[in-house]
């Protein structure tokens, strides 16, 4: 199923100069970037984004960390994009993430783990709407889209 998901390259990814490397991994996998921007997130939007964690011991440090520098926000599109992105990103704790994943290769932290990825389709929809206006989401044909029709792509991806 064709899906959209949100990723946030966290302040540590930006400060370490890993934005290009991380985005490249998503593109090489075949995910299409349909929106992307850099922003400095304020407390108000971070509290909305992490509302389900309010009251938890790590909430304040998480909001503080995410507001400590610029982030890169992007909407990715592709077949089973949510699960694919989460697999590429790896386990939340970088020390436990598998080698070959983004966090497994570049993170040693639970919180400073380089990238946020939407947990499921409901979360992805809410997060995309929080950070992007509808007119910021672009539609274009990738090389794969140009070679195959949408029906052909769905049939090819149904044999998993």
C-alpha cells in the first residue's frame, strides 16, 4: 500500500553533518521525498508533537533537546513507507540498534538518536498535518513511476 510518513532529522543529525547521509539512505531505498524543510522548532509545537509523552520523566529533556537546534522535516512516500522507514531507522536506543540501520551505524544514545519516524498511519497523518500545509506536499513521478503504471506497481508489490 502506498503510504506517507514523517521523518525529523534531529538537532544531533544536523550538528554532526549527517543530513545528506541519512536522506540518501531513504532515497536509495526507493522512497520519494514529497516535502522537506529545515526549521527551528519552538516549545509549543514540540509539546503538541510529543503530547503522548507529557508527564513522563524524559519529556522535559526531549522537548529541550529537540528545540536545541535546527531540524530537517520531510515527508516520504512509498509502498509500506512507514514500516520501511522504521526498519531503516532502527531501534530507538542507538546502542541496541542493528548495524546497517541509521541509528545502529551513527548513534550511541536513546534520546540523541538522529531521527524521528512516525509510528503508524494515524500518527503519520497527524504529524504531517502538524508540520506541513497541504500545498507543501508535492506530487511528481519518480523514474519507477514513469516506467510502470500505479496498478502495475501495486501488483509487483503485492507479491511480498
